C-alpha cells in the first residue's frame, strides 16, 4: 500500500474514532463528571482505533493517537466550563502547539502501512496466546490512560473558575513551549543524521551529544508544564497534580528508554561509547 493511501486509511480511522467519541459526549448519557465523560469518550475512540489496527494487522494505527486526542479533550473541557479565559487560552495554546508538532513529525516519518513500530510485534509475541489482550491493553488502552492521566492537570486548569493568571502560568508556558522547541530541534537533528549516516554510525551530535534521549526529555518537560498549569489554577491540589508527569517519567525511564537502548546496543555495538559519555536523559555536557 502506498504512503498516500496508507495515510488516507489512518485518517479515516481517526475521523471515525473522533466521531464515536463526540457522539458519546454530545448524545450519550451524562455522568455528571466532565472528566469521566472525557475518559469514556477517549476509551471508546481508542477501541475504534484498535479495531482498525486489528483489521489491518498493524498496531501503528495507534501511533498518532498520543498527540491527536489531547487538544480535542482540552477544548471540550473548556467549552463545558467557565475557567479564567486567559489561562484557558494559554493551556490550550501550549497543548495545540505540542500536538501539531508531534503529529507533523509522525506524518513526516510515516513510511506507510507496510511498516509497523518494531516494539508492537515484540509485545504481541511475548504475550503468546494472549496476544490480542496484549495488543488491546498494552499497546492501545494503557497509553490512552497514561496520556489521560497526564492531561488531568489541564482539566483542573480548564474547569476551575475564579483564580487569576499568575507567574506559575507563565512559567508553565515557557517550559511547555521550550519543551516543544527542544523536541523539534532534536527530531530535526536526528532526521538529518539518518539521511547521511554511515553503516553502524551512532548519533552523538548536537543535542544528542548532551543527552541520549533529548526528545524524551522534552516530552517529559511538556507534561510537567501541564502540572504547573494545574498547580497555578488550584494550589491546594499540589500533592497530586504532578502525578501524570511522574507517570510519564517512569514510563520513559523504565520502559521506553531501556527498550531503545537495548535495541541500539544489539544493532550498533559502538553505541556503548555513547552510553559511557552522554547522559541518559537530562542534558549536560558529555564526559570526556
């Protein structure tokens, strides 16, 4: 299947999924809790994407879901609430900028439905006869719940009335947009490297010479920024508004980074030199 036709199939899947989620929100029963309405719509849309994944035997249908749904949920919560208008614009603006950049990067790197993220077959194979459950839960539902948890501070900021915008909000804007810029630069540098690399060569240039995973650091920073928005809107909730950001940090430290590093070492043994010199996540000058 060509890349253009593959993108059309993915677009159709997302139109149907978003339509199902919207139908629940605007025509389904009211739970009386905006966050729960949003969660149910999110899960229903995920199930639609799962159906397309199974039909096409390719779980990479889910890949763009990570960045497509958050701005839609944020706008829905805002439309159903009466938050501080400026804060709502700031929160939704940061989320939209992040979503557009990440989705555009996915489109740019998407080769077509003949390709599937290398991690998905591994997850299904390790599950044996429970591969369908692993596909549904591990590849589709768990990331959906992870992202929803990360969005909860945005929900707080978009549904809490009365508290004026302060310095914490502007700090969140600076960190959120800085995180997006960091991811953009890191991904651009990686794309250029992949076009010109020699066999067995490893990336240790630019931001990748200061962090082995600068794109992941940017992603974690974005979710931390949403936590700051939640804190700014409701300081009394300081003890839990960063739970989503912490969950993202644990996801990358315990799952994503170990899997990527193991694969890199298996395919390019010279990557061990990068591991010895370059910090894993937080950027800093490399060791000599």
